[in-house]
C-alpha cells in the first residue's frame, strides 16, 4: 500500500509539474535540468575514478582481472541518488538515466584509464524483465556515458540467459550463486581485443558485475573496466 501511494503521488507530481527535480520534486528553475542546484550539489560523489585501490576496486581484487573499477556516487537510504534511481527504474524516466549517464561520463573522462575504453557494455537484463520494464536502465546510463566518451555502446554481444531473483536480501555468497551462470557471449568477434567498460546502476556486493566480467574475460585480448552509478553498503 505504501509503495502504491508513493508511485501515485510521484505520477501526479510528474503530471502537473513535468519539470520537477528528480531528486526532490521541486519545480526546476530556469537553467536547471533534471536536478535542481541543491540536489546536484548534494549527490555525494565518491571520486573513486581518480583513486587506485579504492573501495570498489577492493571488491573485485582477486575475483576478476580488471583495469579499473569505480562507482560515481554513494547510495544512502533517503538520499537524492536513491530517489533518482527509483525514478528511472520504476517510473519510466529514461531521460533521468541518460542525464545521469552523462554525469558519469564527465567524471570518467577525467581518468586516463577510462578514457582509453573502446566500448561501453551495459549489464543486460533478462529479456522478459526488459520487455516488462520497456528498457534496460544500464543501457540508458551507458548511452549517456558513450556520448561523452565518444565510444559506441554494444548491447547485443552478451545476453542474460536466466531470470535471477531479487538480490536485495541475499548474502554475498547467495548473490554469487544467483548470477554465476546468468550470462552468455553471443558475438565474441565484436569484443575481441577490446577494452570494455562495463556499466550497471548500483554495486552492492559486486556479484552481478563479477559474473558478467568473468563471462567476458573468456574472450581473447579483452580488458575490463567497471563503472556503476552508485555504491551501496550491504550487511
């Protein structure tokens, strides 16, 4: 009931105030786009893209070979970034995902490692889930990033072959078991010898991106970097 009420209120706000801020729903002022200045200044960037051995890299060390790994913002309950992600995942706000992807792209552009990526590879959704939602939010983030980095998005070389349940209440081991065989490469020739930038919306334990990356590292000459919009803590 609470979720239904929240979605109803959000839908009404978007109907009557189509230019509302994605973070706080306040009407945007002239010159503001998607986010108001207050929310834009309170997104809590991590700056991990500028740091070696950062907390995201430590998630993947020893688990997969990679060039660099980052999350652009901290995910906290009730924060603007949580509201932003909720909007583009569950309320068809594809424009928000594209906008946030561009913000990610501007950050990644500052790094010598990420600026050498050849292709953006969003984590795929299972086809039934993508059909139900109407889009893959990771792909939209990837399109925004690719526009800034001037590289292509490749979203048809790997597919998700199984529908995995929610990861929300699972431990790290259970999350890994849930996704370890979830992906399959279908067009390896497009990826061979490339530096691939893998994109997802939120990293919690990293299990999904680990499974995705392991599938891709079977392709000769592939190098992997990882970027997500946000980093969430888990218990």
